[in-house]
C-alpha cells in the first residue's frame, strides 16, 4: 500500500479558495489512480474527484464540478485539489485516496480504494 499524507485544509469564508495536497510515499505513485473523498459530520463519506495515473482523465462529483480541480504531479508523488467558490456545504474532512494498483480512476470513483490518508479539515463559514 502507498502511504498518504494530506495538507492544506483550514478555515475560509464562503466564496474563498483552498488548495489541498496529498503526498504519497513509494516509488510507484504513477501506478495509482488518485482521488479525494470527504465526510461531513453525521454523513457518509462521499466521492469528490478522481484522476487517472497519467492525469489525463478526471471525474468530479456533480456538486463540485466547475469549482474544484484535481491534478497530480508524478515527479513529486503528489495529488492536489484546488477548491474555488467554496460553500458552507463543502465543509468536511477531506481524505486522499489511492486506487488498487493499476486500477482505473473510474473504479476509484466507485469505491475501489486501496489506501486512505488520515484526512484534513475544511471549514467554510457563511
């Protein structure tokens, strides 16, 4: 399994922006599709975004399309989530996720997760 460590969470006013980062250990980062999920208090964990190993294919939850952008830098073993126009309903703990090795970003979107990060808190005030 790959080890994942998130950073970049914090508090922001509605309409603001944050950029989350997820650093992965290991030499085979490019073998994994990567993604972000989030969990708000009292709610189930939900998919946010996923990116293929090459970065060419991305998926987004309908609720974040047009506002969030997922990207990756395989040379730095890092995946990013740029979050713009944040809304109070975006507040949650955001978890980085890695797919089963050599699996697709679509599979990751559907829950095919092999490794989770510990999460980073995002708070959005109205």
